[in-house]
C-alpha cells in the first residue's frame, strides 16, 4: 500500500520488517509517550509481531499504521484508529520523529493525503483527532489542514505537572 502526497514531498506506505529498529526507537522514546499514551517500553519481539501481524483490511482491524517516507527515508508515522464504517469516521494520530524533519511540510502533506484517502477510498464523512492543550504545534497543524475544534475534554490527560485539557478536532466532508 502506498498513498502519494499531492505535493510529492512524501508518501505514506505500509509498515515493513525493515522498520523494526526505527519503530523500536520511536515507540520507546519517553518524549513520544506523552502524546502516544504509552507508559511502558515495547520489546523488539513485540514490535516484530506487530509488524508481522499488520493486516491492512481496515474493515477487520479498525486501524492502520502507515510510515511517512520522504526521499526514501522513514520520518514518522500516521495512525488511523477507531475506524467506524457504520458512522463513516476515524481518528488519526501523527508523529514526525526527528526535530530536523519537523516544519518541512511532511505532517501537513501526510494529513492531506489521509484526508483524500479517507474521503475517496473509504468514503468517510469525518476524521477526528484529540490534541493536548499544551501542544500548540499540533493544534496549528490540524487547524491549517481544515480541522475545527469541536470540544474540550477537561482535565483529560495526566502529566507530570497535573491534569490538562484535550481539545477535540474534526474535519467534516
């Protein structure tokens, strides 16, 4: 599976076995945990199983992980989750891992590509995302991609400094 970004600066592709070491680093980075919800390290073995078991029949799994690749290099991931074929919606989460790869347009291009895929291939009516109030870069990114804030979950996320709000964003086609 490969989803091209309109501006050709990157594309989305299926997870491959050669992504194991990158995923091991990304999934076990405590900085990533604050947005991913992970609270414990993942073993290489568990990640290898995840890669091996990837079933890209989204109707069966209700989720899909895609690698964001630019110039032949994996720079991050885009996850589709909670796919609901009855109500025609899904949630997304995105990670561009390296600081040197951020602010280069990859995340925006990947979100625009997944919007197109969702609308044209899956026929969804909406896509949503939950974003912590202390993540202004993600808020700006999703707003730039046409997502609108539709609600706030108060004191939803526990941080080392206490509880913070999570803003809910959606784009409706």
